[in-house]
């Protein structure tokens, strides 16, 4: 009952209340990033596969500029990530706009993190369980050393979560997430399509 009904009701109510409460923070961060990103905008939208593999656009705060080299190619992420952007990432503030995705029904507060569509061909049958539920802003993998675990471990955590999804587990993940954010524990700075790089070797 929780998985199929109450989870969505709680997601909507908490996301709505949360957005109302933090709206001043969202406004300040939006203005702050607009200037820090040198006119590149404050929001970042990207296609991600959600429940049943349906593609949706995830919303995050934009933490990098759009600066390019002399050939017109974007500079490496580390060169475009601003000091403001690094702070916004380290505090997980960049994830807050995803509350709008939760309101729309694209995401849940708790669930497997929505990854890039490029990763879809590389999941095992068990790992594809992650797409039988709505993706989350935080999840079981994120509270278990998200920046220090392998892709195999992360995806196994996601499958484990789907198999054991419950109100109690979601509450546990929520409290562990708050702890990690408050103490800046296991903050992750993505560095590229490493899952594709790792597993594409098995397809050659």
C-alpha cells in the first residue's frame, strides 16, 4: 500500500511544503548563480530515464559556466566549476530544484538516482529493477559512500532498495541523508560517463 499509494502522497505533500518554506533560499541562490555563471543561467535541465524508462527532464541548479576554448568546445568541468558552484554542490543545494520534479510526478524524494540515458544499455537484468520505481533525489546508494563505491556496488544498492522498499527504509534514508549533508560526508562531484567507460569494455 505504501509503495503504490502513500509514498506518492507523501512525496507531493512534503515537496510542496518544502518548496514553500525554502522559496526565499531558491530565489537568492538563483540570483547568485546567474551572476557567478557569467550569464549562463542558474538552472540546468537534462534528460534522464525515470519509472518504466520514461524520459523526463531533471531540474538542477547550474554550477558551471559555458566557457569554451578557441575551437568552440566546452572547457573541462573542473575549469568551468565556479567557487559558488562548488559550494552549492558541496551543500547539495543544487539538488533542491528537483522538488519540482517530485511535484510533477517524475521523481520521488527517495529512490534510485536517475542516471544518464547513455547508461541504459549497460545495466544487468537485476539492475534494471531501478526503473520499476520513481527515481529519487536521494537513495540507498547515496547514503552508503556515494563517492567512494564502485558502479557495481551503487547499482546493487539500488536493486536492494527496490526489493526492500518500505516507509521505514525511506525514513532511515532521509535521516542518513540529512546527516551526510550536515557533515559534508561523501560529497560527490561527477567526472564523466564512467559506467559507460567501465562496462563498454565487456561489449568489445
